[in-house]
């Protein structure tokens, strides 16, 4: 995964979330839940993309010498 892909994806997700928060009327609690779900999904996507998490659920840590 290239750095440009990561940055562009984060920009697109951020703009979409901002548009939803500003232009779609909904209760404040629903907006909070939506924001939390999107942030968790983006963090998991980044962890999978950079190889910190594998699809088996194992967490790989760097080897300390």
C-alpha cells in the first residue's frame, strides 16, 4: 500500500464524514456512533494495510535485537 493511497483514502473518508455530519440531519448520538464506527474502521484498515494485524488475528511486533 503506497503512502499516496493512504493519504488519498484518509482525505476522501474525512470529507465524506464531514459532509454527512454537516448536511444530513440526525440526532447527535447517532452522529457520535457513526464517527466512532468510521474511526475504528479506518484504524483497522490502516493496521491491516501496514501489516500490524494479519487476517488470522495475530499481532506481529518488530523483533528487538
